[in-house]
C-alpha cells in the first residue's frame, strides 16, 4: 500500500455493507457514506470558523435533499410486493 493510498483510506474511510445485498441497497449505502463524509467536512469547517453557520446549514440542507431524492429514486423503504 502506498502512502497516498493509506492517507486516502484514512481521510475517506469505507465500511463493509452488512445489510440485505441488493443493488439499490448497495448504491444507497454508498450515497449515505458520502453524505456522512460531506456533513463531517461541513461541520468541521463551520466549527473552525471557515464557513458561516447559515452557509453550513444551506449546504447540509442541500445534501439532505439529494440523499432523500436518491432514496426515493432507488425505492428504498417501499414495501416489496
């Protein structure tokens, strides 16, 4: 493993999926992990004073809307019939 790869793994950790293995679940899990990582960055920037609170809120709200859209498009949470 190279130094860049180990640094990348540290900065962008990925966790194994343990739920029901279906393509849409795997895609949503990936989207959810990306959402969590971006939220962490935004919170850290706001805490450090690099991002105003209202801008942090707007960015988080936008990311939340994207995640909800992804969930709806993938059919996550719908009853299987």
